[in-house]
C-alpha cells in the first residue's frame, strides 16, 4: 500500500498546524480538543519548520515544570523532520518511523506539505493489506 492510498482512506480534516510563536499551553489545548498526538509547526500551513508532539510537551513539563507552558513552540519543537512522499510504500514508512522512534510523518511534495500520517494510519493500512493477502491465499488453497 502506498502513502497516497493511506491519505485517501483518512478523514479529510487537513493537517493541524500552528505558528512557531504559539505557546506550549495553546498547543496542549489544541492537542486535547482535537484528540491528536502532534501538530506541524508552519508559518503558512505548507512549509514545515518543525513538529511538536504531546510527548515533547510532557518531557518539557517533567524537566522544567509548568513554567514552560508559556514558552513558544519553536523553543522545543523537533526541527529535524523525517518526511515521506505520496509514492512511498507503507512498509518503508513504518520502518523509518520505527527506526526513528516517532509516530507522525509529514507527506511532502517538494517543499510543500500535502498531508500527515501517523503510525496508527500505517499499521491500519498494513493490516488491511495483510488481510487481503490472506484472503487471496486462502481462496487459492481452497480452489476459489
């Protein structure tokens, strides 16, 4: 299964982005309200400056306490982003996510973000693919 197929299967809510100057408290509110695990830090909704996850915020809270909640996103966001393309396959994306120990990956076309996929999206797609393969093999064995 390819990334563009995974994107098609997702609800089209778009990618949640925040500006670099947003406070960590404001991002935490968005993450909670939208029930998501990460936001993309972008000045325009297309360029990716960084990513900020709920884990990033919790780590900073644990390290520095609640005072960090007034800090801007750009102070703790992950700047080194691993991305994928629409043409990449799910297995390759899953391997990159596992190796890098992250759960969200922007989908890029050149310098422009066209989507965001999570490890959950990739696992769901892979399980669906394996189920179809199993059914096909079972059919072949049974002579259907």
